[in-house]
């Protein structure tokens, strides 16, 4: 493998704000999908927004490939969720009239990671949701990706495949 030297580039219009294909399959019809995407992929420093976009596109590509190989459609999470309050400084209170994020946090995988320990699960939820809005929204979306991957794995394990 050839080693390359990466250098810092100037901020360009590299397409990090373009709509992300497949996000509705992942998140379903949330309260405001456009707002969720704007928070995760346009707000905050450009490198955070762009990083969130790159990571989600890569993970969605993997989900779509697994879904296609298994011939099982990717589906939005239908399990238990928690509504996440949006903590923000007073000058940013206009961001969300309802005071909560536009997409709820799925907690099935969190409960599994916490081995059913509710206190530990609450700590994990706090860690995922105590940050600037662009980080929190990206965290919520990434947990949705994990849930989608787990659903594909469960469908494969239970023989719910549409093999032709």
C-alpha cells in the first residue's frame, strides 16, 4: 500500500450539503426530516457537518449493500424511543419551537449495550445527547443506522429473507 501525504484543503462546495439518499428509509417520517438533516449535516463547523455526512453516507452504503445481498428492504426503526430535549444557549432558542430534536433516539441497541442495566443505559443516553445540536442529531441518526443493521441481521437469522 502506498503511503500518501494528505494536506489541508480550502473549504469548498464539495457537496456535503446535498440530500442524503436513503435517510428517509432509515428515519421514517419523523417530525421534521429536513430539520434533522440540516442540524446534522449543515450546522456547526463545516468539518463537523461534512464528517457527519461522510460517515452517514458510508454507513448507509453498507446498509444498502447488506440489504441488497439479503434481498430484504431496509426499514425504519419501530421500537422503543426516547424524546430528546434540545439544550441550547438562549440566543439559539429559535432553533426548535418544540424544544426537542426532530427525530427520537432509538433505545433498543442502547439497552442491549447496557445489558439491561437502566442506570447504565441512562448514562449512555446522556452521553449521546449532551452536546451541541449538530453532534446530538448526528448521534441520534448513527444509532438509527445501528438499529437498521441489527434489524437486517435479525431478519437474516430468522430466515425472513426474500431469496429468489
